[in-house]
């Protein structure tokens, strides 16, 4: 893909140490209900969500401060 086509970057954040899916959803997606915001974030961030699912029950936070969390859906080609 030519560089000229990469002008728009998908919105993302680096989470705070205490962040979890709910806190990010409430802060970054205030127009959605918490449930819908969490669901959207998890579907847009499978690279984090699936890693966390593999560690369920360990008692550790699912999201690391070094994780890139996308706060909008993938951009459409066009």
C-alpha cells in the first residue's frame, strides 16, 4: 500500500495502570452504555481480549499499560 493512502490513523489510547474494560468504556465511549462500550472495545481489541481470556482466573488485570487499545472500529477501505 502506498504511503499516501495512510493519511488517517485509527484512534487509540494507552491505558492507565488501574484501567479495565469498564473504566475505558466509560471514559472513551460515553455515548454508549457501559455494557455496549465494553463489548465494542473487546471486539475492536481482540489482541488484548483473547490474551486476557487465556489468563482468566489468575486475579491479574486483563489490560496492561503498554497495550494499545483502539477506541474506534477498524477503518473502512475506500
